[in-house]
């Protein structure tokens, strides 16, 4: 044994052999050592010396030897080898703050900040865990903080988790009465359209979750709440249509518009087109349905859906604003993606006719001509409001008034 | 195919051998070294192929390594081995309830041993026991001659020895220390039933062998690429884990002396 070897820590192995769990004491002790660091294992097991020596050979630690320190009591010295040493600092007690007994994701993020860049070879290791080298590289493409994670992402996640509701129990389904036929048809059509669009909002973000490096897991977790929201919306809209009526039609215009969303491959472009422009426009649509809802349950479900969509729009805006602040070329990229999409939809005409009619009848609350005139006026106002609010959102994302005007006019007539 | 491809022989003792050698071949190609492999079903055929010049290099068990040296009058080239091949030992294990306190107590008892061509579970433990003056004629050997031709690579016969000890078909058994420690750390050994009676002196295990006629430049290319494999590199890690090593080591010969003695005195098997 090298007399120069001084153990930094000693562990008591008692009479345990390797087959009785001794390694569960030795391995954590070695893990505290840097390569080259020495631990002492105190033991009174006869088999220990030879088995430890073999184990060290297998694991490429150095077994420095054994000495009897008193009658039947031995001290084995092990020098930690240089293989399989996890990278990074060991995480110790973070003293996370409790707020009224609650622990928020935002406070955890503040204590364990996201790295600027993330290494695909750390796999699914949670941020803060030390990753053993030698693991495979994962196919993440979103590995830079500033293109994936806006600073307020954990707050958005906390809000989203706290705001979940239940499409089975939280709507007063028993208060729904039969509507006049024209109104029932219009409502069924609207609900069909909403569910169809929400399906696209379920599918598109899900494409990106597996591309996000787990160092930015809060983004994936927020998207998971967004997916749960969309699932619930699909559920609640279809239920509303079916309580007393049935579904309407799905237009080819909607289909073409939604396909042009689904094929997006860039996360920021998708957040911009789906959440800022599409879901942003949907806020006004849902507000319109609230205002003209034929009954309280319909008002309630539109209001609840709008509250959820507002979070998605906040995420989209926060994401795009943060990305724009870190990448000058992004303005023109986003602009050209809106133009590209508009070009693929250039001959689709206006709002799908079935939706125009449904919105008109809904606002008219019936189909007598004077009411329909009023309803049509409301529909035209809606289009105007949608445009005005889109411009505001685009300006808030960082575009100039002029750019915002142009982009808003290029937005799909399908709303989403 | 051009002559500068290095052809390595290996024995396919398990389907993973294909994965290992496909991986090593891809790694050698990345290093700019053309290498291919040929798989054999047993070490005897592989040794014959090496001697006839069908392959450049053979990845050999200790028994095959020593046989190649004998057949080439010690002129063969040793190119490299695993870290885990050095300082191997065998364990003589006993059941705690068998009343075996010393090696001489083995006489009259049943000793489970591995395949007749397993260096660590048969040839050397029995050789060392003879050296310790155990009269093997008085020991009832329970032999598990599984996977003969694979020279103990599969570890099947060692697992058989451990089962026989656990269920009482044998009072004692011989296995390699690698299996003994790995099975213990995997939680598959009942320490209330089995304990170590004796540990043999050390010996070395597998080796890359070549004929003396192998071009020096080929041997150098092979060694250079082999020794550059890195445990912490994810591209190499998988292969090294499958092949059961963390680092390739330069060859050393003294670790085979006892095996040479054993073969001289008793032939390849009892």
C-alpha cells in the first residue's frame, strides 16, 4: 500500500460482503471523490479484500490495499478511477422558497436557471443532474435557450396548471334547451369549426415537444398544458354541438389553411403563426361567441376556452418577442413565412362560407331578415376587430405598425 | 478486396458478437483503418484458420492463445488484451452448510465445475487445486459441459455452477472472479448460502494473436486504432460495454504461465 495515500473519507462496511449490499455504501462514497481521490472502507468481512480488488479491476478504480487496523478489523483504500465521472457541479440544497406552502415551477427555475446552450448527449437528464459521459446523442434540434425558452415560461406553466378545468363536470349541460332550427344548425357549424381548428392546435405543438432539449423542459411542460387545453376544447365544442343537434361541415378552405400550419417545421415560425396570429384571432372569435351565445352553458364554455387561449397567445408573444430580441434575421423570416403561407392560400377567397353564415345567424339569433341584417353587420365588425387586434399583437411582438398592417392582412381568412 | 484490409477472426459465442464486430469495424473505418471480421463457431476452427493464414488476427481465449503459441513454437505475435483480461482469478465457492473449512475438506464432496474448455471455471481451478495437494480423484466433479468449443465465453457453465450451489446439487463450485463479483453486485447471490472458500492465484485471459508473418505495418495500424478507443466517447462506449472492458491494454505473457503448465501436465481437459 502506498503510504502517501490518505483517504479523504472513511465509510463503515461492517461485516457486509459485496453480495450483501456493501457496494451501496462504497459507490456513493466514491461518487463524492474527484478522480484520484481516495476513500477508506472499514470492514470486518473476510471476503471483502479480494472481492473489492476484483470489483476495482472491473470498474477501473485502483485498489490500494488493505491493512488490519485492529483485531479482525480492516481498512481498504480505494482510489477513484477516471472513467464514468459525471460532468457538472453536484446540486446541493437549493433552499427553494415556499409561498403559502406552495412550491412554484417559477421559483424552481429561478434556483436552477436554464443554460444558454444544451448538450444533446445529456439525453433525458433533468437540468441540474450530472450526466455520466458516454451516453448517446439525442436528436434534439432546439438546444439554445434564446430560441426556445422565453424567461416567463415557468410562470406561464404555473398559471396553466392552476387553470385546468373539466369539460364533463364544469359546464351546466343540463341548462341547454332546444334552439330554433336555424340557430341550432349555426351553433353546430360553429362548434364543428372550432373543434377542427383546435385539432390543428393540438397536433402542431406536439410535433416540437420531442425536439426541445430537456434543459428547457418547462417549455415542453407548458406545451403539454396547451395540448391538454386543446383536448378539452375539442371535447367541449363537440359536446355542445351534440347535446341537442349535430356537427356541421368541414370546409376545404379550412383544411387547406390548417394543413399549411401543420407542415411547419420551425418552432418559432409555428409559435408565431399558430399562437400569435391564429389563436390571437381566435380570442376575438370566442369573444364574439360569448357575446352572442344563445344560452349560459355556451357562454361559459366559450369564456373558459378564451381564458386558456389567452395563455397560449401570451406564450406565443413571449416566445416570439424573446427570439426577436436575440436574432435580427427573425423579422424577415417570420414575415416571409406569413407571405409563403398566404401564397399557398391565395385563391381560397374569404372566410369559409359555412362559417360566415353560422356567425351571421348566431349574431342574429335567428333567420328573420331584419335580424340577419344585424347579424351580418356584427360579422363585418368582427372581421374588423380581428384585424385591429392582430395589428396590436404584432406591434407588441416587435413589428412596426406598417409591417403589422401588412402581415395582418395576409393572415388566413380561416382565422387559424 | 485490396490487401491492406485487416481480417480479424472472432468466435460467435452470442448474437451480440455480430453487433460488437460491426461496431468495431465501423470504428476502425472512422479511424481510416480497413478492417473486416470473420466469425467462427468454435475456437479450434479459428486457431486452425489463423495458422493456415486465412485470417490476419484472431481474438482468442487464453486456451486458444496458448495453443497458438505452442503451434508456432512461441513465434506468434500478441497484439493486445482487455483491461478485464488481466489478473483474473478463480473462486472456489462452498455452501455454508457443507462443513467445508479447508481445501482438503473438498474430498468426498461434490464440486461443480464449468465446461472442459473453460479456463476460469475448469482448467485452472482444478490445476491450482492439484497444486494445493487436493486429490481430485476423491472429489466428485459435477461438470457442466455447456457450449464446448466456446472456451467458457458464454459464462453459461459458470451460471450453472452457481445454480447447482444455490440448490444444493453441489457443495462446492469453481467460477471466475468476474462472474462472482458481477453476480454479487447484481444481487443474484444469496450470501446466506454461498461463501468463498479459496481464491486462486492470478492469471490472464483473452488476447489478440497473429502469425509472425503479419506485416509489421498492419499490426501497428491495428494496435493504434484499438488502443485509441475511449470509454468516455459515446461512439465507442457501446462496443466496449458489450465486449466487457473499459480500456484495451498492451499484451503481457507472464499471465499465461500457469495455463501452459496445466496443459503440459494434464492436457486440455479432465
